[in-house]
């Protein structure tokens, strides 16, 4: 499969805006307000798949680096959404930290991620959250795994990360957050959050 063939396949999924150039396929999904950037060298395979809604979808198998090894993970582009695998908590948390690790879904959609992270932030903001501190810490860890998983497949979820940063800052006085490994990509995402806040109104984030 060539770059143009992959782009043409994804273009057949409604709700996508696809472009390509040497070694890169870009898939913008207006419904989620984000863009997947696929380095073609990391694409192992692509094929049509069935999703529960019956809508057309393309699964792209990507090679990603996990620690010192590489593994294949799926990225599914479906109508108005993108589905991906969350990052592993063990890959994000400092190995010397002891923290409750949540059960993670095998796959999550971008829209679900945004909904869940935003809902937790609003619940804390409104004083409606009644989770035990350990459960709240585990939930924040799960949400960070979602966001890191999105970044890993070429997404850049600035709005979602903004809600996570806000929620974790509000909760930090009541719970012990995980100590995370150094992650330059996460630092870049947080810098993008800061810039987005500088240029936007609160309602736009």
C-alpha cells in the first residue's frame, strides 16, 4: 500500500478531511476538532472493519515504541470519530510510585475521552464529585492514559488535556497524584494548553 492509497481509503469514511504528502497522511475530523497525523513509515496495515453502529470504518495498524520495544496498536477512523488504545499506566508512572492502577478499556473513542475528562472536571468544579481519594486519583490516571494514547497515534487533544490539567490541579489539594515519568511530548502538549488558554475564552477550551 502506498501513501496515496491509504489516504484514498480513509477518504471514503464520511466526516473526514484527508490530505497526504511524502510519507505523511493527515486526517482531520471536524466533529472532534482534532487531526490524526500518520507517519506512513509506522503504518503496518490498513483495512475496512465493522463497528457496532454499522458505519464504515478503517482500521490502521501502527507500529509504536513502548520502552525499548515496538508493538502494533490499532487506530480506527470511523464516521465523525477516532478510536484508539489508551497508553499503559506502567509506561507513564514513575516505577517507584505506588498507586492504584485502574482497569483500562482496550479501546476508547476520542468523543468518549473528551466527554469523560470534561465531565469529571465539571463535577469537581460544581462540587458534585463524591469519589474516594484513591478512586479519584485512579480516575485521573486513567484519563491521562487516554490522552497519552491519543498522542501516541498522532492526535493532539489540547482541549481534553486542558480539562485534565485543570481537574488535576483542583484535586491536588485533596489527593495524591501519581508521579509521572519525564515525557517531552506531554510537556509540549501542556505548553499547547497554556497557549490555547492565552488565546481563547474559557468557553472555547
